[in-house]
C-alpha cells in the first residue's frame, strides 16, 4: 500500500477505501460497461471526511475524481488508474424539508428520484427531472448544471439551488448553505461550483428550491408536418396555456421510427410523421386545467397546426409515451454511436440539422443521424451512427461542431465538457473566457489535483 492510500485508510477506515477486485466489479459508467480503473475508491460519510481526504491528497499531490451516479455523458467522472475516486454514495441523507421556506436541504449523494418520491409523500416537488433520475445524484446535477425536461418552466439546476457546501482541493470547507431567494451580500460563490464538473471543489451538501406538488398534470404526444409547425405549436401553447406548460420534447421522425421498430416501444400513432412532440402541463385546478388542455389540443387539430394527437388515459399510458422519448436503447444498439448535446437559436435548427445530415452522408454512406431535444430551450441531442465499425468519434465531432460555429451555438447545452469535448471548447468560449477559467482553477486548486485534464484545455 502506498503512503497516501495508508493515510486515507487511517482517516476513513479500511472498509471505506475500496481496492482491487472490489473496484473492478463496478462498471465505468452508465455508458461504459468496462471495469472501473482507479488507485482507490473512497467513500466518505461527511463533509469533514471529504475535507480530510482532500487535505491529504493536496499534500501528496494526488489527483482526485469525484463520482455521483455515473450517468454523466462526457466522461468527466471516469478516473484513470492514477487517480483516486471520491464517491458521494454514502452521503445520501435528506436532512430537512421546509415547505414554508420552499427548501430541501440534502447531502450531495441523494439520488434525484429519491428526493422526488420523498417530497411527493409530503405534497411537494423538486422540478429538475431527467431520464437518468433513478441513478443521478443532486451533487452530479449541481456539478453538471443539469437541465432536463422541465427547463422551459423552472430553469436549469443553477436556478434551483439556493445554497451549497463544497470542499476545495486543499480541504477548506466553503459552507454557503443560504436558504433565501434574496441574498446580494457580495459574490454569489455557489455559482462557481454549479456547472464546474468537479474541477473547482467537491459539493457535499445543498439547499434546493421546492414547490407544492401540482394537483393536475396533462400530457399528450402529437405529430406535426414540419419544423415551422413545431415552432408554431410551441408559440400557440405558450399563449393558450399560459405558464402551465412544463415540457415540450421534440423527436425527429426517424428517431421515433427507430425506437418504435418491432421489439422496442409500441407506437401510439402512425410512424411516418416528420416530427413528434411530447407535451405536458402542470397546474392546480384539475378540472379546469384538463378541459383547457383538451380544448387547446382540439383547436390545434382543427386549425391543422398538428396532424395527430394521443392523450394518455392512465399513468401507465403516460409513462409509456414518455418512454418513447426517454428510453433510446434501440439507438444504443446501433454501435458505434456518438451522442451530442448542442444548443443554438431555435429558428436555425432545421438548417443546422440539414447541414449535419449532409456532412455525415458525405463521409458515411450508411450513416444515420437521430435528432431529439428539449428544443424550447434551444437544446438538441443528436445520435450519430456512422453505420461502419470503427472509431469515428473525431470525424463525427467535426460533422456536428463544424456547422455549429456559424450559428453561434454551444457545444454543450447541458451535459458539460468533461474530457470528451475539451478540444472543442474554443468554439463556444473566447480565449479571454478560457484564460479566466484557468485563473479561477489556479486560484482554487493550485496543484490541479481536482478533475485534472477536464473541462479546461491545456495551454
Ligand atoms: C438516460 C440519461 C438521460 C439523461 N438526460 C439528461 C438530461 O435530460 N439533462 C441533463 O442535463 N443531463 C442528462 N443526462 C446526463 C446526466 O444524467 C447528468 O449530467 C447528471 O447531472 C449527472 O449526475 P451524476 O450524479 O450521474 O454525476 P456523475 O456522472 O457521477 O458526474 C458528472 C460530473 O460531475 C462531477 N461530480 C459528480 N458529483 C459531484 C460532486 N458531489 N461534487 C463535485 N463534482 C461532482 C463528476 O466529477 C463529473 O465531472 C442523462 C443521462 C442519461 C444516462
């Protein structure tokens, strides 16, 4: 055992420093089944233990990677065999819920879905929601500034965090557990840790905003004939449904077709429409909300904004409609595939997608590009499948990011940079912005032990 591992074992107890075969049993991440590589996996139980770990690692110049639920899409949580992992899995307590103040205070390892169900039992809700809800953690959501399906109504994670506690690379604890919406006392330090993907500190606890649980939820899947109808329908819903629209998830026709192939999801309508949209509203008056929702859809049908619609009659039917949007196993079978997460002005989306298709087919004759996305917040996800065995990651990156620059788009709407997109950061951030990121990193982590070689490109 090396000096640093012995010191860590002394601090945490042997049973919380995982080594050898106990690590290789763990998959690298949701996306990668191969075994985890690391020097040691550490499972602290408190902020104080995280602080002790980091003080030791700082003193020994030992690189560290933080892990939450391992659902991140850009490989930021994946360690090398020279890094130690801090896993927040034992820090999974919901400490308190304050319905009057509208806050929940949680440890960073709390699974998002556990927070949802605990709050639901008390007639409350936390609005962040995404397909990985059963595994991802609040700490991971904070560190990636997660988005998901309710952003158009409630904002991203950055809008949902009131306070947090984080440990800097040298072990210093920054406790900024603010509970108020208003607090302009100096810099808003928590924002440094939100979206910085574990490179500036380890988030250990947080205060998040919660709301009364809506008593009505109305959902539908609709089909439309072109992208103008997608945006027209969005504008129409915003006007007709006021602030109750909480989700507007668009699927391009070939995505819908692929995930409803025999053996995958059952299709609730014809499979050859150009676009499908999953919409949802949340409100507090079940009778009025439902009749307004149904009338709104009926008018959209009569005025030919939409060409087909399915309204689920039960929670099970609603879930199976959402499954078409959220469960894309059928695409993941088409190896190799590459997942992208870009944002750009909504009006430019059809032209951008068309340029991606052209560039892809110029290189790969049997390729496919499946597009879906949150759209209302400018976010598209693309699965590029070159249709040929081999590693085509770089070529596909070029296909997706090449045309993005001319639309002033972002290479990451919500997944972050991690290691995967590091060489492309310059497309979405200027040199002075990247230089300031480097300065912040040097100030907060002078020995660069935290999430090294992630997010910020080398000089
Ligand atoms: C099926 C599926 C659907 C998804 N849908 C969405 C979506 O709609 N919107 C979206 O935004 N994302 C989505 N994601 C991506 C992913 O779920 C989010 O990025 C999520 O926030 C990651 O949380 P995690 O706990 O799994 O973090 P991890 O994957 O473990 O880590 C992600 C990053 O955060 C860092 N990190 C983790 N915990 C901490 C901590 N406590 N302190 C400091 N750094 C930390 C890690 O080092 C890493 O860089 C999806 C993923 C899957 C698999």
